């Protein structure tokens, strides 16, 4: 079960590439609020919301692709 979960998380992050979106997704999964993320990344909460939406779109689009 743990191995399956680890594979799912790795697949999730593989759709994000390297960079700020990946860092943001990791921080969100760690439980940071949008306000905390905005402060951490030096932007507005609305920017964080847009980036999280982009992350969801990328991951959702990537799920349908064969590996």
C-alpha cells in the first residue's frame, strides 16, 4: 500500500516538472494555507489560487496519458 501511494505521488510530481509549481504543490501537500504560501513565495493569495488551479489542470491532463 505504501509503495502504491509513493508511486502515485511520484507520478503526480512528474506531471509538474521542476520549478516553482512543483515546490508549491509540495508545500500545499504539507498543509500550508494559501496565505502562508503567498507569503512564502512572495505573491498574492490570488496568484497562489491560480497556480494551484494550473497544477490541478496539468495533473488531470496527465492522468489520461499512457505511461
